[in-house]
C-alpha cells in the first residue's frame, strides 16, 4: 500500500506556527483515530510527538498539537524554535495491514 | 528502562542474506500484548515497515518484502532476529528495531539504528 502523503518541506521563522499535513484514505487516516507523529533529528531515531491524532506523550511540549479532518491529519507546531528543525513523519493504522503506514516525511526548516 | 540495540553486518554483498539481531532489555517478549518490530530508512528517505513479531509468536511482514523476510524471537535471550534474503543495493538503509504494543503505530522505544550498506 502507498505511503501517506506529506509535503516534502515546510519552513517558518522562530515564534511562528506551521502546520504539516498527512493525507491518506478512509482505510487509514480517515477511518480511525490512530494517527501518530514522529520527530526525527539527523542521525537519530524517531521520537513520538503525538498519538491517537491529538494526544501528547508525557514530556512533549504543548507547542505540538495534532488534529484530523476527513482523510487528512495535521501536526501544528506553534512558537517555532530552532530545535524544532527536523524531519516529521506521520503514521496511521490501516485496515489493509497489521504493520500500519508511514508518511513520506516532511523536512521542517526554521529560518 | 526499556532499551533496544541492533547488531549485524554493516556491509553485505548483493545476493547475500542479511541477518540482524535486536537485543533488548526492560521488557519481556513473554508478556502479553508486547512485540518487537523492524523498520528501515534508506538514506534521505522515509521510514518503511518491514516486520513484527508478538509475544504469542504472531508474525506480520511487509507485503512487498514478505518473500524475503523472516522474523524470529528468542525470549530467553531477549532477542529478535530478522533475516532478509537476496540483498540488493536498494536495500541500503538504517535498520531500526522497536518495542511495540498492539497499537503498532505508537512507538515509544526505538533502537539507535544500524546502517547496512549493500555493495560489491
């Protein structure tokens, strides 16, 4: 099955807000509230930032928030900081496979 | 504290079989609801699921790679082994193992990853 669709890149200035989209289908993103978001810095393993569409794990800044509308999930980062510069991946449960799906990834540049 | 670490060759030749071992601590694969999965990431590219195995020996594979993958566990050693046959340069990637629950897309614990290069 195809990966979830994310923009290749987004950028923003410190203090601004950005939103990263993740588009799937009714068999994955749109059909279930099992969307997660991961942050990955160069050379590091991914870190979960959002689970179940909009929940933050303990220790994750409240500047990170998630939402979903139809077949598209979104990650919003407010009050951008230099340390937020990283790659971001969405992930969703899918009815087509036990393994789930990842998005193609979005590179966030903090200008 | 849950930790995982991947080990295996850093360089394999085309057509060879890759064997990677994930050694973990802080949990047991005899615990109901827990599993270990393998995910890879080619340089500069996206994450890709490979396979997972659960406490009850339930196994799942990527449909596109199923014919080449085998995942096994050794509960007594706290290890999970992934083998991938007929390696090709396009399989060059960082291979991660990860701690799983039944909600596979919520991964809180990852190994550090190991870069495997396929080249003659």
